[in-house]
C-alpha cells in the first residue's frame, strides 16, 4: 500500500481527528440552537477546553506507547533517549 492510500485511512482512524470533528460539530450546533445562544459565551470555551484536553491526552498516550515499543524493540529496559 502506498502512502497516498494510507494517509486517509490513518486520519479516519485517529482519535484526535474525531475528537476535533465532534467538537466543531458541537460548537456549530450550540451556536445555531436559539435556546443555547445566550449561553454560548460559556459553552464555546468549555467545549474547546474539553477537546484540547482530550487531544493532548491522546498525544501523551501515543508518545508513551511509542516509548514502550522502542524499549521492547531494543530488547532491554534501558531508555536510550535522554530528553
């Protein structure tokens, strides 16, 4: 499989991507709903904060999983990365 076919498949399987899409859809619905319009000044930052927190957590989790996979590939328990 070449890279041009793998990229869309990876994107559609990404938790970060779907968290962002759902957050944008939620913001659009909240902005379009007449009853929620007066509360948008509270809802928008809350929805954005939840999205950023989720995506940040996924990034940290992915980084830790990559570190663990790197340790397992090296065959030892020593961390070769010094950052």
